C-alpha cells in the first residue's frame, strides 16, 4: 500500500505542478473543473446515491455552480489593477471559511447531531457544494494574483500551499506510525493520532522556515509563514476528518478507486478543499 501511495504521488505531484506553471488561467480553470466534477461524482455515495443518474445530477449541480462563479467572477477579473480582490470572490471565501468552522463543530460532536443531516440528501449535497466549489475559486484567486507584475507569483503561492499540505501529510503519517498512541478523533477516524497531528504541524512549520531562509524573507515574514503553516496543517486535518466523517456515516471506505493506494480523487484532495480557501483568505486579508 505504501509503495502504491508513493508511486501515485510521484506521478500526481509533477502533473499538478506542471498544470499550475504551464496552463493559462482559463485552461487551469477548465482543468480544475474536470477534477472537481470527478470529486462530485465520488460525493454521490456520501449522499446515499446508488444510481448513476442521481450522481450525474449532483455533478451537474456542481458544474452549474462553478460555471456561475466563472460567469460572475471571471478568472481574469479576480484582482484589480491596484491589487484588490473582487468583492464577490472575497465573500465566497468568507462563506467557505464559515463552512469549515461549522465542519469543525460537526467533527467534534460526531455522531451527535448527525441524524438530521444524514437523513437529508439535500443537506449533504449542500455540504458537497460548499466543499468543492470554493476550492475552484480559491485556486484561481491564488494563481491569478500579481500576474501583471510577475507571471509566476501566483504559482509560487500555490506551490507554498502544496508544500504546507504535503509536508503536513507526510509528517503526520510517519510520526503517527512511529509514535502514535493517543487517538485524535476516534469517533471519526480511528487511525489519526495526536502525535501524528503534532508531527504534521512541525513538518509544515519547518517547511515555512526553510522557505524563508532560501528566499531571504525578513524575520516578520518568516514568523507569518510559520503561523500560516500551522493554520494550514491544522485545517488540512479538518478537511481529511470531514470527508472521513461523511464516509463513516455513509458506510463507505474510500471515495473511489481511480488512484492506486489513495482511493478516489476526494481522498487525495480532501485536505486541499479545506486549505485552499483558508490559505487564499489569509493571503487576501494579511498579504505577504
């Protein structure tokens, strides 16, 4: 299993990096739409959908939401010439942040209060839209930033996000394997430990420090990067636990089988669905 995970990651990581470097903004938007549409297909069973027709219906709903965002907040208009973000895009990020705060509440209280949302497919569908649609916009907000001055400025922001999430994931995995004893959220994901959570935070913070030294950031910038790394590594766990909670409630082990060693697309991007909007909001509010 570990070998499969590593091989799959070695294929996916360069593809993701190549996409954010070499795809134009509209093409990146289209590629993200395809990935998230697959994620919506995999969300179907989490809603209790057991037929292709119903799953296609939810995929269509997500695509419609993303196309609406595309129409009313075109990727090329996400940032003004003065460096201000489109107000509608900012509001979407706020909504996403509120959703993930609510998800923390749901995780901490699970399985309490789960009976209501588990009985209503429409509510689970809304949760899916709130998980996936803002991710599309957040990636484009980051990629589009500063394009007129530096074509790859937004790319570096996305690479930093990837570095935080991937280092936290790797740090948590190996620390948990070696030292994990105390369960983090046993009702949601029995495999996650407090030790692994701490290890993931430390790994992400180290990445922030190393990046700061490489790029000669000032001390305040490094401190901000470390704070951001700790926030992102924590939020990445929230994204993972949220999907685990929905899978547990639906009696599903993996969201799919498309990625050997990882399961489905949702299993691979669950951390990014939470961290991308939060990272983008942090950047918009506090700059860099």
